[in-house]
C-alpha cells in the first residue's frame, strides 16, 4: 500500500513543487523589473531637478549681471 501511495504522491508533489517554483521565479522577475523601473524614474527625476537648479542658477546669474550693468558706476 505504501509503495503505491508513493508512486502517486511523489509525481504529484514534484508537479506542484515545479509550479510553485515557476511562479516564484516569475514573481521575482516582475519585482526586479519594477525595481529597475523605479530606479530609472528616480535617476530621471534627480537629473531633472539638477537641470532645474542649474537653470535657476543661470537665470539668477544673468539677472545679477543685468542689475550690475544697470547700476551707475561711481
């Protein structure tokens, strides 16, 4: 009886284990893709913030130069 039970449960267990392992690897892959997308978005956001700061510094510098050129020299 135990022999026939083993013949039935071992392949069943192997099949279920294979399905679970495949689902686990698919889920891990999806998580990696999401993490990579978030990292790219964060890098893009930081780059855009840096560009905005650089643009702001350039604008302030130009306005300061304009103000200095418009002041009467003593």
